[in-house]
C-alpha cells in the first residue's frame, strides 16, 4: 500500500514575530521542517508533499526537489491547507500521513509505528494525541460516554469543562487516502476565526467511518513550536536528547547543558567534549579527540586524538594528534595534517599542511599548500591577497620560517629552506637556501643621544 505524507507548512506563524516563516526557523541551527523531512525520508513513506504558501520560496529553497509541493495561496486554516494537496492525491489507494510543519521532534521509528497502528486497527482516520498537563494552545480530544473520540475542540471554542481535558491533538493524523478529501471538502469555516479547521474532520467522520486515536507517551515529541519560547523549549529537549545518545555511546560530555550538538554530527567512542562547545552540520569527531571548552566546530572532520581548545573550526579537517588553539580559527577547507600544532591567534584558510607542521602563535596562512615539518615563526604570514586576486603560496617540507616573515604570494618555497626572521620574501626560494630579505642593520656609534637624553 502506498504511503503519502502531507506536511502543512504554509502558515504565517504570526506568534513567532520573526521575518523567517515559522517552519524555516532553525532549531539547533537547522530549519524545523528539515527535521521532519529527514525523518520522513527514513520512514516507510513513499511520497512527500509539502503544502507551502506564506513565503513559500524560503521553504522551497531549503527543501529543493526532495519533496513535491502543493500551493495554498491563501492561508485559510489547516483544513484548507490539506485541500491544497487534493489535486495530487485524490482518489489514490493508500494512506496519508498528515503532519504540521512546526513539530520537529518526532523521530521516524515513531512515525512508522503510528502508520502501522493505523493499519492494524483498521482505521479510516487515526488522530495522534498526547497528554498535556498544561494543554493551552492545543485542541482538546472530546470523547463520548463510550470513550469514542467524537470531536476536537480548539482552546478558544472550548467550554469550561472541555478546557479541563488534558488529552490534546498533536495535529498528526493518518487517513485512508481514498476518503480523506471527501471529508476535508465538507469542513465548514469556523465562525469565530474564519478558518477551515482540519480538526473538524473528526466530527465529520466519526459516525460514518472508523476514527481512533493513537496516544503518544512522550508529549515532547509531538510538541508544536508556535513562538520563540517554544523554539527554546524544543532546543533544550533536542539538545538533551542528542547529548544523551552520545553519552550512552561512550562520549564524555562535561556540563552537557552548555554543549550543543547538531542532529547530524557523528562522534566516536572515547571522545571528550568540554563545556560551551557547539558541534554542528556534517561534523565527525573521531575516537579519542578532545573538543572544547569554548569551541565551535561546523561541517568539519576532527581525526583521532586531536585536541581543539577555545577555537573555531569551519568546513575544515584536523589531523590525528594535532592540537588546535587556544584561540585559533580554521575555515574554508583548512586541511591540517597529523601532529600539527596550531596555536594562539592563528588563522588558517583554504590551505593544507603536511604532518608535524607548527604555527604556534600569531600567523595567518591562507591559500597555501604547506609540506611536512614546517615551522611558522611567531607572526609569520602568507600575503595572499593583492587587493584584487588571491594567490597561492607553496611551501615544501622541512622549512623553517622565522618570526614576522611575509611570504608575498604567488610564491614557492622549496624543501629545506630557512627564512630569516623579519624577511619580506617576494621571490621563490630554491631548495636548501637561506633567504634573508630585509635591510642590513646599521649601528651608528654614540648616536642614540640625539633621540633620548641619557639619565643624569
Ligand atoms: C493546530 C491544531 C490543534 C493542535 C495543534 C498541535 C487546528 C485547527 N488546530 O493548532 O488542534 O492541538 O495544531 O500543534 O488544526 N498551516 C498551513 N496553512 C494554514 C494554517 C496553518 O499550512 O492556513 C500550517 C502551519 O504552517 C503549521 C500547521 O499548519 O505548520 C499548524 O498550524 P498552527 O497555526 O500552528 O496550528 P495550531 O494553532 O498550533
Ligand atoms: Ca502549531
């Protein structure tokens, strides 16, 4: 049986008060809707349809052609949003999984479980519900004296008695696709809000079709994010959930409340993560590495036993046993070899280094190809930019670069070269040479008195 998913992501998200449409708003730096799509892609769903409308380009930019789109031109409510998918799905055999685009925390095994339960119960409609101690902002599940669900009532339409109901609608549904649109088409405008509520489908279906609920035990995973406080609640939950997973896998995390690890980060056993550290994007930390405190690693590979302290690593690789920091910055494909030492106030951009290379203090290395056993003295830099273009610096193996050296690119420094401190090197240096490129020192005897008065 074919399984379709409809994600409702056309709404404005007025309560967010943000420029970004709600479903594009990031949770741990990743758009909310991407969590949903990633999980659906791993679930048993065959086809994903995202209903877009308000600022649809933003959502479409994020999801590209991973999904199909249905356009809801006017935001007339969740029922109206489902109707936007009618053209794509009406009449097809199968089941349809409906999810709100503001519920980022449900993982795919639960999605599959809900869909299986729908089939096993032989339902035409399954409403996923949960228990909330403070159910405000959620629709209440109303049942008759036999315990059958008869309707869903939104907070503002609730009687005082209904307000006390703590079983609420998650806005996740599974429906028999053949009949879904017949009923959605019958939904009438809510008089008070002027919107078509998808929740009304329960009242329409329960007498003619089999309607049941599936209760989710952990209400956090079906939490709807409606405002920026909700964003922080979802982030706190997700942070703890992800950190716990890593800790159970043998990763030591010190003061985990201050450590933020993205959904896609891979961390091997025996890694240590210290406080105030953020690991995001497609990042992998290999066995024995230590990251933090106060570090940010994004889209990067940190190899075995490397150490990153008080540093920033973006789109880069750090080799085995290499130490980075304190206060270093690697970015734009800095690929650092094994046993390097990248120390205080060193920035490395779009460069590679061989093994055993060191830049221990105050260097800028940009657009450079650096060999092994190279020593960058304190303050030595590559001068890669002439104001218009960037140029390459090539450095061989076993090179010693003295303090405060400028290597004016394009330039090639061959193997076994020694560059004297303070040199501004503009020409290539051949293998084995000593390069000195600075003015000769002149000592004028007894001349300092013209500048400083000797003390009495
Ligand atoms: C909805 C449910 C409520 C449930 C809650 C769970 C309705 C009427 N209410 O309320 O019972 O407890 O979710 O989180 O369904 N959307 C559109 N087009 C629209 C309106 C909304 O695509 O015209 C999308 C939004 O982008 C959002 C989702 O539908 O992703 C839910 O809309 P939202 O306004 O957040 O509904 P709630 O008030 O939270
Ligand atoms: Ca919501």
